[in-house]
């Protein structure tokens, strides 16, 4: 059972004539998908105490209990229990995590450079030229 299917079915019931503006539809669909993920997780894995895929203790150095299965860009990810990952799923997630980490490092470097330009050695903001 895929959360996206549940969300789409719910939206069809809520707005059968499709009168909802696109942005409102998208926001509602995303919220419904998240709710559907939580419901499916509780129904199909009631022993799970995890807050959600990727929401566990990410910074403890331990693995998550679920990861997204390998999928194409734009497809709704399906989360798989760690023990059921395929080699393709593992490679997909390693690439994804490294790409995300690289983006965060570039963001940190850019913010640091901006901060160095904005603040003098004493921590006060430099005056902007008028």
C-alpha cells in the first residue's frame, strides 16, 4: 500500500470536481501522504517506535530502521526495513546521503564566508557604505 495512492484517493473523495487551486491541492496531498505513511507504519509495523523514516536518532552514528527503496526522480519513495534493502537500494541511499551531505557542507561554507564578510573581528556587523 503506497501513501501516495491513499492521498490521491482521499483527495478525489474530498474534491471530486477538482476545484481546488493547484498549490492548495499539492499542500494537502503532501500532508495526506505524511499521514498515510504514519498510518501504514502503525498498521504494518506496530512494533515500530520510530517517529518516521529518517526521523530516528540520525546523529547517533547508528543506522535508521528504514530507508527509501531505489526509485526514479519524481516518484514517491517507498520505505523499506533495513534488513530488506537490496544492493541497489543501499547504493541509492549512499549516493543520496553523500549528495545531501555535500550540499550541507557547501551551504555551511557559503554562510561562513558571508559571516566573515559581514562581521569585524570583534563580532560587530561592519557598516555598509551609504
